C-alpha cells in the first residue's frame, strides 16, 4: 500500500514529497525494495518510509531488523519506528 505525504516548510520554495510504503515484509523481498525505489523515482519522492504492519509469521522486531539491513545502502529509504 502506498501513500504520498507532501511537506512544506515555512519558506514556500522548499517542498518535499515523502512516500509511505506499508506492508507486512514477512520478510522483505528484493521485489519490494525495487518497487519502492521505482516508486520514488516515478513520483519524484524525496524519501520512502517503510511502515511494517503487524500480522505476520515473523516477529515485528525480526522484520524491523531485516528491513533495516535491506535498506541500509539507500540513504533515501527509511524505516518508520513506532
């Protein structure tokens, strides 16, 4: 599931588009990683934030660890920590 959030600073010329990529990531796959990168490029997003949903067979802490490891090489891919 994808969402796009637009943020504006007080200066009207500065503008960021942030994508939120929600999923189970049980575990995260190369396809999902490529999809996030492609989406970021197509939509001209400043960042993509991965948000992990609860229902899965692998624990949420393990999935967070796997997502962190997968996105580490990409500075514009982030993990939502809640």
